């Protein structure tokens, strides 16, 4: 029996890590277009690590800012990539950091994609969909 492949898609959680309500709202709306997606959000890297440790198996991807109070996005990426349980989680960086070295630095640390603020929520969503699909087919 054939049917809509998206109708039975398992629910996946995307963890948004940003201290900007505007960015979170834009991404939450954009990600709402992906079937089977649930969005959770925290405002710091330290909170993200606690969330991953509590229920990390249910986190399908992390979308993070770089400049946040306390632990920044660089440290968060390093922590995720060093953790055997979570090292394969796709990471997308969405940041207003103006340092021209930031995109290369996030890539070297293990981020899968970088978007500068202001960003296109649709472009971030499309990249997220590709990363989720690639993770499912591995």
C-alpha cells in the first residue's frame, strides 16, 4: 500500500539555541513547514547541553547562535562534537557575528552550515531538511 511518505514521519525535535526572540520566532515558523518537526528552544549554550544530556536522543538537529550570554556557540559546537552520544547531530549556525573568520571557524569545529543574520528562514529550513534527510539515510 502506498501513501504520503510524510504522513507517517516520526516526530523529530530541533533544538534552537539563541537569546534573540525574533530569530527563534522566525525559525520556529519556518521549521513548522517540515512535517513531523517539533521545535524546542533555549537561550544559552549551557542550557542546550543540559537539554541534550536530559533527552539528547530525541534531538535531531541543533540550530545555534554564536554570541550568547555565558557559553557561546563555539563552545557548544565543541561540546557536541566531543560527545560520543551526540557528535553526529547536524548543527546549523545562524549568527550576527561580524567577524569574517566566524563561518570558517564554525565549520572547522564541526558545524554543518552557517547563515549570517539577517537570514532567510526558508534557506535555513531547506538546509535543515537536507541535513535531516542525510542523517536518516546513513
